[in-house]
């Protein structure tokens, strides 16, 4: 049995809930302490309420459980963050500093901090955006992630802390719902298709964005964290790619399985955010350093999403 004790902060979120299960599979159910600001049903293992803005509570949880690794996933996402920019900054940066400072004081061995394609903005090549492209994010969420990347590198350089990070593309999964992102449409669209409801997309039909299937996103996280420290050459955050597509392409792929499914388009403020982001990502640093390779493309993801969601809705008697 592993000697590692993991703390997941934001364990009820879209990625956190699935990652917690995966970590429990690797490290043992009782060695992964799930925490979130809200209660949620369905945790098969230790769970407690934790507000990451309460530094003392974070330190106390680390102490009580003998934590050796922290996965800090709590943040306000791109679209929701624009409703209250200063509060978003305070939450995203305040949470990060609390985690890094507690980790420094307690000698935490490894920390995971998720970054995002939202760190990119103007003046980048939008196709195959390189690892070292200039970062000029235009959302407060993207600004907090790009500052967070630099702070990750700073704590590594100054204190030798083993902090690792991925720039997730839009994450698509059947297990959990996204909350307040610009890429959320690519999850919602599957739910509507399976429920045989038309879908109105909040991005325009030709808006291409980088995306990744949840299975690949989780595997990337575990592989990054499992790699030897000497292989991690990027201490800000790794570009990570899965696939790229537009709303009309995902709609056409779904229609192969669900021919009656209809999509219309009513772009809102999120269109502008999407347009500031890359269309595709060059993740060769991740491929070279720790052998990253995605398994899912749009077609295989669509088949699995529809299969899994159909099963899920039937289980709850909703189909
Ligand atoms: N999926 C996120 C968002 O749309 C990107 O990190 O905000």
C-alpha cells in the first residue's frame, strides 16, 4: 500500500470528482482525502468541507491527515469569473497562495495546479499554439492562471517545491458537469442529444477550440504526476492537446448517432472569450518529456459519451 496521502481541493468539481476516484484507484480509497466548499453525495471515501481561502483550515487538514501530495483544483472558471472580476482574482490567487504556503511550511512532496488554454490571448499563432507563446490573457480567469503558472515556477526555483501543471483544453466528460466555462457547450450538447432535445449553442458554429476527453485529461494528470522529477522541464505549465473541433463539427458527429438531433446558434459574451483562445495546441514538450499521447478523437469520444450518458440517464429513470 502506498505511503502517499493525497489532499484534493475542489473534489466536487468537474475534474476534481473524476480525478478523486482515479487517485483512489491508484493510492487506495482511504489515502485520498476529498475536500470541497460544498457537500456532495457519492464520495466513497474520506470527504470533508474545506474552504481553500481559510489558510488555517488547509494547514489543519494537511496536519491531521499526514498529507504528502496536494491536488488544488478549486477555481472560478472563465465565463463565471467575468461576472465578478476582482472576487475571481481573490479566490483564484488567494487559494493558490494558501496551498503553496501551507505546502512550503509542511514540506509537501508534490503539488498539482491546473492551468488552462485561457492563459493565451492576443498575438499568438492560433493554430498549434506553441508552449512558449506570449501570454496575454483577456479574462480574469486566464490572468489568474498565467500568474499562477509563474508562481508555480517561482516556488520551484526558490524553494525547490515539486509543483506540476497542465494547461487543460476544454474537458468533456459524462461523469460530471462543468461549471461556468467557455467550453461547457461541448458537454451540454451531448446531454441534450441523449435526451432527444434540440440544443442552442452559445458559440458560433465555426468557433474551433482545443478539447480533451475526460479519460485522457485524467490520464495526463496521473502520468505527469508520476513522471520522474528530472523529466519535468516545464515548471510553469505544459501545453496539453487532445482534439480540436467547432460546434458544427461536434454536431455533425453526434448526428451520425442521433440523426434527428438539431443544433441552432445564439452566440453570447462567451464567443469573444473563445475567439481569444487557440484553435489547436502544440503539446510536443509534454510528448517529449513524459511521453504524453491522447487516445480519444472526436469520433471515439462521441461514441463513448453517448453510450455512457444513455446508461446514466436510464439508471436514473430519465430516459
Ligand atoms: N474549460 C475552461 C473554461 O472554459 C478552460 O480552462 O473556462
